[in-house]
């Protein structure tokens, strides 16, 4: 008898209620078959194709303003409006941060490169390309098919949320609130929160809020896509990428594990506020 290329195990289940039967087939590979390695977090798909902005911590179509001690662990792109103001970078006074490598003790530090319109590196080519890709990514995210419906009561605090695409007219996170994103041990779990208008995180330094990741959820696979603005409160622990139609504001002492990309649907600036150490505002590109 000719050897089979693979074996098929067929199991026939009958429901306990006697309502029907279900046929389940398991294909068993033969000995020569190579079994692919398990998926690791670095292999997890991004969910939304960012293109150029994948390496960016910040991108804005209408400039960047930083006040206080802020840290960006990633590249920065500013196009078409090439303004970058570090309000406290010059020994507490204001100065421009339109420099490819920029770091100050009392103001902003960018652990990456800063690109802007008409910069001397490639005449703004990188910044232009990145912000174009940002608009494409925002449109892709905005048009994702809803799979989970709205977050109840337009409020994330106190909820355990599973992978899928959520869609709300407006959405918020209360001061002191915790929203838990549960990947259910799936390294490929994608969370997308589409918001037609704005998202407001109301956290304060006394009552900080948090986006908590559990059971394998990855910050790189979490997306907040807003039609208008997004505000991250003071002292917040934020996990997820931001694709804002207009402005993005990150307040004092927040730790953001995710990209902050603003102005995808029009003029949109980024504002970072920080206080003197240890209340540092940090944005880090998730791995």
C-alpha cells in the first residue's frame, strides 16, 4: 500500500443536548514536515500599516511644543509646519528644537533624529513621506470593520476589554481609572479603538489613570484612532499607539508606550508638558 503524505484524524462529536453533530478534522504532518516556530512578540503584526512612521515616537503636521522635562525615545517628524519649540530648554527659557540631534537637561530630549520640512538632511523628504504615510494609516484605521461595537458608556475605566475593533462617538478614561486589555494569551491580539470625535484621559498626578496590558497584550498592537483630538492626563501610564486626526496633548508625568502621531486628518500639533524631575513625561516607540 502507498504511504499517505499525511494522516488525518477525524473526530465526530455529538452535542450533549442532542441537537446535532460537529465534524472536526486534525491534520497531522508527516515526519518530513517542518513545523513553524511559535510566534514571538517581535513577530506580531502591527494591525495598522504605518509605513514610514513605524520608527517614530512623534509626528505632527502642525508643529511640536514641549514644556518642562520630556523624553522622546524615537524619531520625530514635523511636516508641513516646521516648528519645534522647547519652552524650557535654554536654562529654563525657550529655544528651537529644530536640530537633528537634540537634548537638554531642563527641556526636551529626543533619543532619535528630528526631521522637518526643508531640513538640511534631505530637504524635508523624510518628514514629508512620513506624514503622508500617517494620513494613509489613519484612514486605514478609521475604516477598520467594527467587531466589538462601542465601549459601554463611552468610558474605559473599570473594564476588561478583549481583542477587536471598538467604535465610539467619544471615549474617555476617568481620573484614577484602569482599563485592562486582555489578549487571552494570544500574542497576535489586536486592539483598535476608533473614536469619531475626541478621547480624553482625565488622570492627575494624585489620581493617575492606566491602560493595563495582561495575558500577552502588546502596546505595539494597541491603537487609538481619533477623528479629532486626544489628551493624555497627568501621571498616566499609557499603552498604545495614537493616531489623532488633529491635536495630541501629553500631560505632566505621563509614561507613554506607543507612538504619538497627530494631524492625520488636518492641522494637528503635539503638546508635551513635563515638570522638573522626577515628574518626567516620556514617549517610547513600542517594540
